[in-house]
C-alpha cells in the first residue's frame, strides 16, 4: 500500500472517477468547492464532463439529465446548496434516476436534511456518513453502486474536515459485483419503433406501453424504499460486555468519540460507542440490540439535536438518552467550532455520567 | 489526555504570507513519502495576506489515531508571535518550540519548554531570498528533531511548488539546507530509538476491535 | 422553378385528407387539448421535420409542465419529463453524455420565460448543442389561465382581470430577443401557427434549427406563438386572429439570429 498525502476532496474525486463517474456539475460553495475544482481538473482526462454550472438548480438538473442517459452522474454542494436542490432530489427519486450527491457540509451536521429530505412525496435517500477520508473513499464508490442497484439518488455526508484535511491515502478501486444493464436509459434508439421509452414521475407511459400511473408507481416506490430499509443499514458497534454508557455519533464527530472512548476505557470507565454508518437506513435494530444492557446513551452531534430523535425512536423504552453535542460554528462560518474537540467531549461525557439520569 | 505513542504533533503559527501553509504541507508530504503516516489540517482566515494562518501536522510511525484537531501537541513551529496564543494552550509540557528569532522572542507560557530560535528571516535575507524564511525555519526544525530527513524535505518541496514557480526551487532548497546547518542536529529528537528502528511496532495499548457490519 | 405535374396518368400517391395524414411519430392522436389549441399544430411540425431529416432514431425529447406535456406521452420518442423551467439544464446533461443524439427541449412560456429564464439563457450562453422549443401562448394554460412573464399588455388573465397593465404587472419579457444577443446562440427564430402561411414559414424555421444542431453549430431556438382561446377568454374560431392582433403585434415574426 503506497500512501500519498491528499486532501480529502481530491481523494473523493479520484474515488468517484474510479467508480466510473463520467458527469459532474456543481456550483462553487465552500467547503464543497475543492471537490468541484478537482473534478474539473481530472474528469475530462478520464473521458468525462465537468460543468461549473451557473446555479445549483441547474447543476442538479444537468446531473439528472446525464443520469437519464445511463451515465454515472454526480453533483453536490454544502447543506445550503443542497437545500436549493431538494425538488430535483425528489424528482430523481420519483423518476428512479441514480445520482450521487456529495454534501460537504459546513459546521452543522445536517442529519435531518439527509434523512428527512426537503422534496415532496415519499422517498428516501441512502446516506453514508464517513468518519474519515479513507472511509469517504470507500463510501464514494459504494454509493455509485447502490445508486445504480436501487435506481435512487444517494448522499455522501462529508464536511469541512473531510473535504479540507490532508492525510496519507491509497485510493484503490473497489468492486461490488455485477449490476443489470440500464434498459430504461434514454439514447434515442427506441424512438420511432413504437416502443419509445419514457421517464416521468407520473409513470403514465405511452399509448403502446402504458405505465402504472402515479398512484401505483408511487406505491411501488414506497415499497422499494421499505426493501432498502430492511437490507442496507450499516453501522459500527464497540460495546463490550459490561458497558454502561454508549456514545452515539456519526461522521467526523465519531472519530472524536473513538479517540475519547479508548482513553476512558483504559481508565476503567465502562463506556462504548455506536456509530450509524448509514444515516438512512438508520440501524435502529442494531442500536437497540447493542445498547440493550447499558444504562445510558449519550448522543454527540453538532446540531441542535437531530439524530437523537431516531435514537429515541429505537432505544427510548429502556435507557436514559441525553444529547451532549450542540450547535457549534467557528468564526468563519465554514466549519465546526469549539465543540469538535476531544477534551470538550471527554468533559461532557464525564459530566453526564456524574450527573446521572 | 493520554499521549499516543508513535505520533508527533506540530502546531504551526504565523501571519498570512509567511509560508505556513506551504511549509506544513511540505512536512506532511515528506513524512508520507518517507513511509510514515501523516495528517495535515489548516485553518486560515479569508485574506491571502496578513491574516491568521495556522496548521497542524501529525506524523506517526503507524496508522494514526490522531484527530484532525489535536488536543495536545508535542511541538510548535512559529514564524511570528501575533497568533501564538491560538496554539500555546495546546502544547504539552516540555514541548519543542522552534521559532523565528528574527521576528520574535522565545514564546512563553509552556512549562519546561524546549525553545530553539533560528534567525530565519535574517538568514533568508542574507541568502538573497527573503521569501524563503519559512523554509529556513523548516530545515532547522527537521534537523533539530529528525522528524523527516532533509533530503525528504527537499524532495517534497520540489513536488509541491507549482509549475509556474519553479524559479524558486533552488532558493527554497538553499534555505532548507541553511536552516538545517544552523542548528544542533537532533538536539530534540522526535523519535525514540525503538521508533526509528523501523520495526513498525504498534503503539502501546491496542484498541478494542470494533464490530463492523459489512 | 415551377414543377410541371404530368396529367396523362393518375397520380402515384393517392389523395388523402390532411387531417388523416398523421406523422408516424405519434403513437396516438387522442389528445385532450381544447378546440382551437395551437400546440398540436406546432408539435406536428416538429415531428414532420424529424421524419424528413430522418433523425427519429436518435432523438430524445425533454418536456416541461403544461398542456403540451401530453405531446410527449403521445409521441413515439424517447422522452424525459422534467421539472418546471429546468429543461435546458436537463438537456445539457443529456447532450453532453450523448453528443450524437438529437436533443430537443419543449416548454411553454410559463415554464421557460417565468420559471426557467436562467436555464435557457445559460444554456444558450454556453452554446449547448440542443434545440430548445418554446410554445408561447402568453398564458399559463394548464393551471387555468394565469399571467406569465410573456403575457402581453392588455391580455386579460385570472391574475390580471382588467388586462395586463405596466403599472400593476410590469412588461412582458421577449425571450427570443434576449437569446439573440448571446454569442452561444447559433439560431433564434420566432414563428406562429395561426395561418397556413405562418405554419409553413415556422416549419422552415424548425427544420433549420434541427439542421444546425446536427451540424454542431451551437444552441438553436425556435419560439412558436400558439393559440389558447380558452386561456385568452376568446371564442375558439377567434384564436388565430387574436393571436395576430395581440401576440404577433407585440413580438413580431422572423429569424432574430442566424449563423450567416
């Protein structure tokens, strides 16, 4: 394994290209901008197209169009820009178009935006939240596979730290198995044959090939997302026998939890950690199982309390649950602030343990 | 907070334009190219010149447990004193402090600190390339600590300088070497004998294996 | 040069009522549009041009939201229905991935000139090699007859009941004129379908736009003024004349930009 010092944005770009991404469009917005710069530099050499779109809305709709032709297509922004794209996210879902969204979030962990979404209708976005750059490289490739496998938009939730930190990485291609051909993709070849293809959220079809219509189509989609929910949850649990306190976190904050938990455990504190790797599907059953024997769950997320809702849904009946994170911005407004700190986290954990239920 | 054995943190501070970003990146690149594990985080204000510019590099002999925000650090690299206070509280007792004595006195507020002043700005001016001052200090830092080799530093610098600035390669190299020559070699070694033996030994206290769903 | 038709024998091609000569690229003609609607007339011209240029087998259409969306459903063309206003952006993604396809976007004036002005201007500025079509009847027909950015002064709609008046509602936007100023736009033309003469002239514009897309000349655009007697509160047979008096009088007909 040969390590090369790379910025997270560059590593993610390389991973996307290795995964076969051939279309990327974006609008500059920190801390997503470097990913756009890297794709602009590298994608054409790989035979792809990268467009610096004039607006986020145009970027996502370009990506949607590219996906409709069967190409592996992606876009992204930070949470603010993703907010602008929400209608198109829903459109991708209801059209069953695979598009990968890179959310390089600013200081706030936008869990709700990824898991509850802001588009209309009933859809979900498979969301992976890497805790460090090597995992972001793996998740990027997995997301292109899952998007195609399930014909759905998907999200990589990164942040300033993942985008801007440099670390020694070895970006290698990963294989996830064969996928069916994209018979549904548009290329004009069925035009004039009497069997022309149609991609439409209302799925009415054409006179020769009638579709199920919106009611049945959207019920079918709801069923598809239920199936994904049952099959694709991923998590990491470090809860040895005798654990009394479990800290739940995701993304970059989870790296801080790992660090502090290791120290505290070495000092004899009966503490463990649980990390949803997919934010959706949320690994609720695994969380409930992992924390079955413990007395207290502490949720460390840098927002006003979002994932804690899902923790409560799945583990509230038995255990005391407490948020130990909070809103934290640094002075630039681009990244997390002082709460992203191992000492602060340690203090809050010990305080929560001392204060009891 | 426990100390991760086998990992060394360097906190950089200066003022925009003094070369903090290129030097921290050069150090991290050199460490990676020499087979070590490195992480680099940078924090800088909006302006290209004159604002606060900090960076942190962590180098390790094994895959890093370190976080992108280091709670405590083994050393400091200071080009000027303006923003010293943003890194001082995180330096551990006996921290190695390598500073640009042309622009600042030995900074205080760290117990049992090991300060090493290098007149980097003056030396760079004498060499005819005032802009290479930070590379002078970087050469000094590397020679004092042995955190990376001088040859490795030079090679990394050559790779990182953009194509449109190659006229600076020779001057930067001169600065690195001059800085290295100006300090007592390995006066504050980064690595212990066991660590430099290159056995790749795991740091003491192995972490619990996490359970991971495929 | 006049063609001399031989009359010594019956014609080879049997005669046929015009209404029966449906373009083969329609799977059905069972549309639900109002009597007097200009959209089907305009769309037919598009399909005829595709057949004449023999490009159906690589044609993809991207259609916005409006009464004309039905044209997509009835057409035997690989189709994508997209978000209101976004068709030129979607078309960009399609064409960049399939440079040899013939890519067409179809929008109404509400879709393009109200919601999607940025998209079409930017696609034209970038010189995207797609053909964007605007069926402009100066009103949001599908929602029941509301004002769009194209609605002409004096036009009565449900959101301008006394007629559009500058003080209250501002002025209409001439999107063809805006597009003609952009270097990336290779061909910009405005036609109409209210008279046979206009229909023939508009068909030539559509034909030219398609040819230029295939030649890789850049962004091509045809705006077609169409009748909407329902949305205009005008009796059905009065549609064509009303179009001439209101929309043609405001916007004018012709090629606003050509490559030469």
